[in-house]
């Protein structure tokens, strides 16, 4: 794959690698995906995976191996994952240019072409 589906900032990669080390998952991929659910219909999922399927695209960013299923590419294309630190602690932020609506809690969204399966909040 020549271009990145999801861009992950250096700050986010640092924290992801730290989490991988703490969970003894240094050789795993970071799987970024989309699941149905949430108030707006879709939710993001990130986790560690050691398996890559034929329907997956893989690439590397700042030394982190990333895997995305091809069915999620249209929904995630252009998304930026960052890690922000504040006085209240730190956390990952996800900026998806394809999201046209999100719920008040910020954990779910929908796109113009994919509504997902909304749940009541």
C-alpha cells in the first residue's frame, strides 16, 4: 500500500508502543477498525493483532506496524490519530474527515455513505 489510510502522529505511536511493551505485544500490529454501534451508528476500534488476513492492508508509521481491513478503508481514509496530554491526563483523539455527525460523548459517528447501527445512548 503506497499511502496511509490512517495517519498516526509520533506522540500517539510513542504511547501505543509503550502499551504494546506493557502488554508484551511488541511484535503485534495495531489494528484500526470500525464497528457498528454507538449513538451515531459507528465506533472506532483499536487493538493489537498478530494475524493479517488477505483482506487487510498493512503499512508502517514511525516504526509501528498498522493493519486496516479493506472494507474499513473508505470510512477511515484520511483519519488522524493523535495523543493529547492535558492537566486532566492524556488520551487518544481521532479526527476523521469522513464523519458527518457524531454523538455528544464523541465515541461514535456516521459518514455520508455509512450510517452503521445506532444504539440508544
